[in-house]
C-alpha cells in the first residue's frame, strides 16, 4: 500500500470514518437517505474551530441543520446586505425542514467581534462589509475582555431580533411552532450561557430553567389569550 505523506492527515481521517465509525452507524445513515432528514434544530453558529455543535449538544447525524459563518450573524431580511447563504439556509430550515428551534450560538474570544472593533486587513473587502452586521452591538468604549464579552452577548441578541424580521420565522414563532434560542459558549469554562428573555440576560446552562428563549413579544390572539412560543 502506498505510504501517505505525514501532512495528509485528512485522508487518514476519511479512511477512519469509513472503516471505523460508519459501520457502527450504517443503518442510521441509510434511514436518513430513505426517509429523508427531519432535524428539529437549526443551529446557526460561528465558524470558529473551537465551537463544535455536535459536542455541545450531544447530537447524532440528522439531528442538527447547521449553518455557520464568521460571527454567527444573521443578515437583514430586507436584502440590504445582498443575497447570502445564511438567509437561504434559514428559509430552507423553516419552510422546507419545518425546524422547531433556531439556535444562534456565539462564543467567548470571538475573533469576529474583536475584528469589528479593531478592523481587518484592507484586502479583506468582503469581511469588512460582513462585520458591519455587528455594528449595532458594539459599545462606545475601548476594547477590554469585559467589553468584548458583553458585545459577544449583545451580538447574539441582535441576531435573534433580526430573525424576527424574517416573515416565515415570525409567523412560526407567533403560531407557537418555532422557538428562538441564544447561546454564548464560554470556551474556557466548557459552559453555554443561554439567553433568558424574561430575565433579560444570559444564564449558565447549569443554572437555567430552559435552553433559552428569544426576545419577542407574546402574541396576543383576538380574544385576548396570550400565546407564548417559549
């Protein structure tokens, strides 16, 4: 057998998946093909390599519909930032897959948030434009660990608010068929802090009573009954 160069570790991992992992879960993958995917959660997370959705949630193949980008940002639905794959994925997840939850997951030590304060190389034209999606979350202070942490969390709430501008998201939320969840993963602690709209802040998952609810007003039916998607 041909000897692989040391740097081709990706090929070795592909082979390990096929020979070790796949045989143990082959029926699951075959079912996902024959029956289609039916994930209940759309996970919109930052692209940071330290954020691993399957590890955080203990999910199996078919459980998460994953969308990732720099900063875990949601483009405005009005198209003011042009067409974007994140918008398309949200539409597909809500309209076609009928997900029941959307999780927006940011994290500590986020390079996108720091770059929104400090700038990026001139050559990064697309990144410069993209980081403007965080501008409303920035604080009028000098950068510090506390300011960055607060901004990371503010940015998560901002994305939840933007999601509610998506007609299909608002409709499903108000109908009680979809819930929004904001998570801030603190890498060094190994804990996710979930946004609790009622408390108006982030709560460690180890102390929280739920996995987070997005900032939207309860939907009031014509007879005065309050419907909450929490």
